[in-house]
C-alpha cells in the first residue's frame, strides 16, 4: 500500500514522460530507448520552475548558505529526480509488458548489476557496489546536515505558538519523518512510556518512536489550549478558521517562515538529521538501536549521521596547551 504522496510523485513523473512523448509525437506503446534519452537530456538542461527566485534580492540557486553550510537547491533538476523519473517509467512499462501491452523492450534499460548486488542481502549488511545502468545519472551520497545546539535554539525561539513549539520538539526528539509525525492521533501518544506511535513510511507498520519529557510537556500545553481532538483526527491542526489537520505543506511553511528571518535554509528533514546525530553521539545507544529507532532499512544509512558527528568532533580546534603537547 503506497501513501498518497508516493502516488502523487509517481503521477507527476509519468506526466513529465508523456509530455515528452507528446512533444515528439510518439505513442506510448511505440517508444524506444531514444525517447528515454530525450527525457534525460531535457531534464539535464531544463530549468525547474519550482526553483525560480521571484523575490528581489533572493540568493542565487546552487550557492551555499553561510550560516548552515548547506547548498541551496540548483536551478535545474537534481540527479536524484532524473533517476526517480527513470525508475517510474521503467516500472510503468514493466507493468504493461507483463500483460502483453506496450513495446517489446522496456525503453529504460535494465540494470542487471544492480539487481544482482541487491538481491538476497541482509539489511544489516553494507550495500554492495555495482555499476550504474545506462542513462542513470551519478548520484553522490548526501551527507546529513544537523543543527548545532545553538542553531536549534535560534530556530526554536522563532516559534510563535505552543503548537509550533510542540511540533518541533516532537520532531527533534523522535526522529520521525515529516509525514509520519503529522499523522499522530491522541491514541498514539503514550504519556507514561514517553513514546509516539507512527505509521512508518514504506512498510505502513505502526511503530513507536521516543518523545522527550520536554516535547511531551509542550504537547500537553498545546492540547490544553486547543482542546482534545476527536477520535481518528490527528492532533496537529490549523489555527485559523475551522480546525483542520495540519498538512505537510503547512508544516513546511512554518519552518520556511522561521528560517527566512534567520537567513538560513533548514528544512523539516533536517530535524530528523539532527535527531539522528544526537542519537549517534549518545554513548548509551548502539548503532543498531539507532537504526531501529529511525527505522532505516539499511545500516549504511544509519552510519551517515555517525560519520558526520565524528567529523564534527575532529574539526573542533584543540586548545593551545593541547596543541603544544
């Protein structure tokens, strides 16, 4: 069972593919690899309309933010977007070819090396290296960027209501994904054990995540001010007009308004990175326990915050007395 957000992204990828076919005047059942090459070529050179900067004085796309050290989004389409679009197109034709529809060959070449490398592997093992398939862009490993304690305090100080303070506190203490936390209902809050139950992305399993006493205190204050929600309704609701469940886009806008004042470029997902980095630094937690809390499918994904925290420690300048010794 896929989430509505996943279906939405797949639909937009297919729409992009069909627009290329309409421009080339080629039917979807008559395509070859040449049309897939045209899609990749267009994505590599086209400008992403979502990256346009209309406000005067806006920072240039692709530059690095001086406060956070994070690069801003590029003006065009990212390699990950191209790879995702190719995967969706390949799956679309694999589905129809199973029922005898469409072209004889899939327009997106199959990567047999990747299939062999990922088959029959334990999630605890490091992913095996494999060659990229044809048309696939080179994807660089994204290094997670976590907030320092000072940066977190600055962001938290920008929250103007108890709902936003409770929301950010739950994000940074639980490490839950943005959409997972927004779906939490009143029955999913375990006040005694300090846990929140979320529906995990991908598996759709209901699993617990930790919540700090501070986060639960902010949450209790928020619920005391706004009242308890009805059964089956998420606890996070809008503040203006008739109360409605808080959407991902509304939650993202909360962060955007705060970081605009700070001249930063933090995102909701950076709160998960911050939680992961704090857990990786905790001597009481092993890497496997952190993987379980964050619900990563592969241990190699959990290792990224641990490596980043080690690099941060190594970058701390030593005092002169220690350097002289």
